[in-house]
């Protein structure tokens, strides 16, 4: 009776990914930073500054994404105020043979300030940006507008994530 190496290789190749997956899932203690209690508590103490009355669609998306990141409890005493401003710029990426632009890059830049509400001192100030790109289709106006709005939305939500990551990292190195 001889040992069947082909069967052994087949069994090892079949079970190895599943065993590794079980080890990764059970042995890894990764947790999203927004699910930690101290992070949730920090974001519960931040009040969001109201936007200006004349804001664009990307500013609406940005503001709504900011509100979603903050604590949902309205009964907490807000000790910090997050003020912000946002600017949009576009850059030509690809020019077609007929000298028309066929791809644009959208760059959203935000300056934000975390203020202490009691005396309006700036605790943390920073600037960050987010990029996205969209195509311009010559004969498809609706598709072009939709693509531009989608890239604006992507850049705005990504910008919010970057801001909250920066605030979180700042809070880990400084006592707030």
C-alpha cells in the first residue's frame, strides 16, 4: 500500500485557505476606530458649525456626511465646535485630439478648525484635500453631469473621512 501524494496535495490545497481564514478572523482583534468607545465619546462632544446659506451640491454632501459621522445623541453637552470651509477646483487631465477636454480631476480642499466652545480658542486646525475624476462625454450631457456629481460626492465623503481621521489622531496624542 503506497501513500497517495496527489490526494494529500488536494486536501492541503482545499483546506488551507479555510484554516487561514478562521485564524485571521478569530486571532485578529482589529476594530474600526469609529466603533471604539473613546472615539464615539469624542465625536459626541463635537458640534458642527452650520454652513453658509449659499452652498453648492458638493457642500451639501460634505455637510451631510459630517453630520452622519458625529454622535447621534443630542443630549450631550457639546464642548467643541467644528468649523470648516471647502473649495472646489478642477484640473484638466486628458485632452482629446480635437482639443476638447475628455477627463477632469475634481479637487476638494477643506480648512477645518476644532474650537473650544467656552472661549473659542482653536485646539486644532488643519487643511486636507480629496481628489476624484470624471469623464466628459461629447454627446452625452446627462451622463457627463451625473459623472461629475458622482465624483463630487465621492471626493466630499472621502474628505470627511480624512478630517475625522485627523481629528482622531490628534486626540490620541493630545488630551482633549
